[in-house]
């Protein structure tokens, strides 16, 4: 049989392909360093469909098992960036600075943070994603605001950014398309948990976004993607190095995700809590993390003499929020969706709440309808959990610990199953062992 141009079997090197996928896989399998040419080719050929999914899966597994050198990670990231477009904000009068969180339970920090930093004079382009699994996605939260639209063209995004100083919207398909394809493959081949692949995946998108500065919030603890603090540190160091090497001033904070952030977990519930923070109230941990990250972002943007906490007191962050929401079709004053059903879980004894684990709370909120199992599933905007106490709080027998919200009461049993061991109450006077909110700061000088 004669193979015609365009119908060459996937994975078979054509006359014009300079490398063979099998040779690249063998090289990594045998612990050799891949050359720049091999890396550039394998990413490009994967996007073109010349390298087949099963070949990329084998390579990803070899990378997971054998790692990558710094030089390989830098080149792999650059190749993923080059697979798509790069945004350019150089025409803006304000310095641009961005933030990325590796995700956690109740992590709504982006919502108050973007307007706070914008109110201090920076431009914050926040290209976000939807949630999958037990951690919520920023776009799902924002979409619970009636009328709000996540998808913007590049021109619309720039217009919102210019007008309000901040924008939260969906990352377009043009940004690092190689990562989109590779991430979906890693998800189904047990190859997500490789630091070189995670770091290059996150940083290819962030570098392509084109902001001048970037603060990474790398979560650790039971509810985080990187539950082991040593792994979180390695990931943070790798990403900080990648960002700075690519000319983006990058810093990371390693922060606690042993307990949910704030009291609200679920889309509309988290928007309501964020608005409370913007109005000058809200939970202490959400305020502290918002202000801490804002200070880092302003420092990277070169903005001095502004205290981000002032923007919560004087209403200027709320003004930016209202303008941002309205610019994307949302009504910032419209009532948020409320779930049809609720169920209260109460304390069975008097004492001190000694444990409230983030992971089971995230799973329970997800089962109530706040999250999705497949990326095309819808989410229920009102579903989730409101916590009434946090570890260290005294609690009386019969007092509410949390309220579960859902549109379908059949989901309560599944959520409660996830929560069986999530909470512990110790005798009055019990001392609670918790991670500090900000565990460590990694900057350029912390390079390991
Ligand atoms: N988030 C990403 O964008 N990529 C990963 O690989 C993991 C988390």
C-alpha cells in the first residue's frame, strides 16, 4: 500500500519528520537528557497529530518516572508557549501583574484580589479555568452572578482591563494549545503528578498571558493538589525559576490548605463571601491571604505607597468589582442563586472543634452539585457548604457545624458520607494543631 501525504499513519516518521517519537520515548526511558530539537519537535508533532496519544502518554510516564533537567523543563515550557499565541499588554498605561493558585477548597481569593490590586493602580488580567474534581473553578463561581459572561474576545478583554483595571475571563483556545491536549491526556493516563509536567503546564499558560509579574499561591495540606509540603516547595521553586527565566517577575507563597478558606464552599456562596470581604467584612483568613498576595503583586508591579487593605475600607475595591462585573454583562446587585434544599449538621458534644478537613468538605460540596465530574457537566450555582465554626472554635452540643445546600435532596446522603471523618470535637481547652496560613515565600533568591 502506498501512503499518501496527509494520510501517513500516526507515529510513523514521514520523510520530512526530523525525529521519531519512539527514539524520543526510548531516550527518556533510558534517563537521557532530551535535546532542544527533540523537545521542540515532539510538542509540535503532538499538536499536529504526528505523535500519537499513546506515544505521548508513554513519554509523559517516562518523564514522571525519570524527571527532567532544568534545561529540559525550560525548553518544554517554551515549546508549549510557542504552540499558541502570546498576549501583549504593553499598550496599557498600568503595569500588569497576575496571580495563579494551584487550587483549594473555598479558595475564592481571586475574586476580591483582582479588584483590590486594580484599585491600587495595577492592571490584572486573570485568565481562569473551570473546576474539575473537589476544587472549585473561578469561572464557575463568577458565572453564578446573573448575566456575567466568561468568554471574551481578546479585544473585549483588553477593553475591560483598560476600563476597570481588572478582568476575570476564560483563557482562550489560542493560549498554549499543546498544554490543553497534553493535560487532557495526562488526566487519563496517571501522569498528572509529575513536577516538570505540572510546572510547565501552569507556567506555559501564565507566561503566554504576558503579564509583567506573577505571584503563585501554591497550596499544601490535605485539601491541596500537592498535599506534601516538600513537593509543594519543589513545584514552587521550579515555577518561580521558569517564570523569571522567561522574563516574568515571579514569586510564590506556599499556603495552607488543611482547612477550607473562609466559611463558604460552593459557587454563589463563595461570591457572596467575596463581596462581604470587598465590603470591609468577611472571614479573617480570606482577608489576610487577599492582602498578603496583593502586597506581593504590587511589589512586583513596582507600585509603592499603597496599602491594599485601604481599598477594602474605602470602597475603592468594591467600585472596581462592580465595574468589572457590569462590563461583562453581570448585575453586581442582583440576588445570587440559592439552592432549593438545605440540611444542618450539628455538634454531638460540647468542646473545641479540633479538625475540619478541607478534602472531605471539598468532596461533599462537589457531591452536592457545586463541582463537576466531567468537564462538560453543568454545576449547580447555589450548591455547597456554609461552615459555622473553624478549628479552635468552642462549640456547644447541638450547635450547627455546617449547612449543606443542594437542589436535589438525594445528594445529602452522598455528601454526608464524604464528611463522616471530616470533623473532630475535643474536650474544652484542646489545643489545635494547624498549618500557618502562609508557610513559606519563594522568590528568585530562594532558588534551590
Ligand atoms: N494545573 C494545570 O494547569 N496543569 C497541571 O498540570 C496541573 C494543574
